[in-house]
DNA sequence: GTCTATATTCAGATAGAC
DNA sequence: GTCTATCTGAATATAGAC
C-alpha cells in the first residue's frame, strides 16, 4: 500500500512533468532531463517507469488527443435546438482551450510531423461520434428551412477554426495586432459568445 | 562568373533543401544531414555556407514569415469596396496557403516555442501595415451603416482562422471527417469563395 | 524504488587534404 | 569550393550499488 501509493505518485509526477514539457516543446524539442527536473526525480527513474522517450510521449499524446473533443456527442444528443447546440459547443470548446492553451497546437503539430500516430490512437474510434451527429443535425436544419444550405463539413471547419486558431496563433496575433496578454484574455472570453453568434448570423434564414 | 554562379547555385540548393526540411520538421526536428542529402551535398558544405544550424534556420524563418501577409496593405489601399476587399484577401490568402501548406503551422509553431524570434525579425516593422488599414476600413464600414458593429480584431481573427486553420489541421480533419486527399483539395478550393461569403453574410446589414 | 556513474548513440561542428 | 575523416558535446539509455 505504502509502496504502490508511492509508485503511483511518482508515476503521476512524471506524467505531469512530461505533459508540461511535451506540450510546450513537442516530441523532438523535449528533453528527458527537463522532464526529470520538473518531476523532481533523476533521469534513471524516468526509464524505470517508462522504457523510453517515445513510449512516454505516446502516453501523453493519447491522453491529450482524447481531450480534443470532449463529450460532444452527448451534447449533440441533447434536446437543445440547433442554434443552442452551436452556442454550447463553441462556449465549452473555447473554455476547454483556455484551460489547455497548448493542446490544439500540440496535437496538430505532432500529427503533421507523424501522421500515423493519429490513426494508431484514438481518432479512428472517435470519428463516427459527434461529427456524424453534427452533420445530421446540420442537414436536418437545412431541410427544415431553419438555416441556409451549406456543406456541413465547411460549417464544422469554420467553427473549430474560429475556436482553436486564436490560441494557436496567440504569439503572432499579439505582435500583429499589438495587444497584450490581458487584452488577449478578454478577447478570448468574448469569443465564447461572439463566435457562435457570428456563425448563427451567417447561416440563419 | 562561373565561380559565383556555382556559389550562388549551391547556396540556393541549400536554401531550398533547408526550407523543405525545416517547414516539415521544425527547428528541433530538422537534421542537418537531411538538409545536406536533399541539397545533394555533404554536411561540411552546409557549415561552409551557413555557420551553424541556427543561422540557417533564421534565414529560412525570416524569408518564410515574410510571406505570411503578402501585399495586403496594397490591397487595402485599392478602391475595391469593403466586401470585395474581404473576397480578395480570403481568396488570395487561401491560394497562397494552398501553395505553401506548411507555412502557417511552421511560423506559428516556431513562434510558440521561441516567442522572441518574432520580434527579432519582421513582425515589428510589418505590424502597422495592413492590420491598421484593415481596422480603419472595418470601422468606416460600421460607421457608414454598411455592416453590423463588430470589434475589428475579432473580424480579422475570424477571417485568418478560417483561411489558415484547415491547412494546419489537415491530418486531423481527414481523420475525423473521413475525407481523402482529393476531396480535401476540392473543399479548400471551395473555401476561396465560401469563407468570404460566410463572413459577409454574417456582418452585412 | 531510487540513486550515481557510465555507456551508447546521434547530431552538430571542425580539421585538413585536395 | 568541395570532400573525407574526425572531434565534441549533448541526449538517450543502461549497469549496478544501495
């Protein structure tokens, strides 16, 4: 008990440290030494708990990628009307990214450098989930005359673009717009409402 | 002449190779050996032309970052009406990214890992350029009653989000939507028109 | 499980001949 | 300018004592 407690704790320290370092630096930029330092252990311990860097990375990647589309199919099944579903997704998505600002860039970046890891992990299973339901919901809204015709894929892309991109591009946006940290956070808070209304405004009949 | 021609040629081969490798793998992921192979020279030659990896990288980064917002201030100065300016920017931007699909992710990714490099290079100078003009153009369109009130920054963010994000997230989008390469290209071609109309639809009075 | 010390591998960089 | 061979340092990984 004392032992397994300790094990578990060390493992958690490692995972927490690895998460921070990998999300900031990526696989190739991360240093095992940095992870060890942050976890307040030594390098040998890392290899005791995780055979090698790749294995540790995959653990983090899988966990991280799993957070990307949280409980959206549950949301799509709810009895909210279509516009409120959009409002709800946008708001909760921006909130999630606010709490995990490195998450989208990390997943997308690593996925680009190594496209196979996406398939290897969770994406395949998750695919049919909320995207399918979202598409159906959009088509239904078009057929019922609630919204203007649009390819559901484009609508989905537009939504996630406006939610995730600003956080990914934050350093660039700060430079080209001249805004500071505080102002940036205010803008992102505004977007929880603004993006949804922007979308709805565009598609409503 | 023969000599300088040759010099220049080798340097260009290196730069072309370095561009490919850095844009795909990033600074930390790139290997000097890979660049040498692609340039069909050996590693020693790399160091002859560029003192070290960082210097070569900075050359590529600067050139690359300079392509990010091409001739947009010229476009803002044109006598197109506001909506046509949006159409024009969106279309040419998506075209540019289609031709350089790794470009946005590369710049954004490296900027995140090393925020100073942005300031060090071109961004500071470029800042006042088109963003300022775009903001003024938006404010004018609001005041004249052409479009609904919106914070210009949000509008600019929305526009670039929908233009750039899909290319950055391409591997992810292919997985979660189940589309293939060809279909992806068709969608991106459609977006040259669709994104602009999506925006206009949302803000027009 | 944890540590120190060490081995191994790999990548960036240089020396020196041509 | 170009090459081969080599050096150096850094980073991953392991051995082995406690």
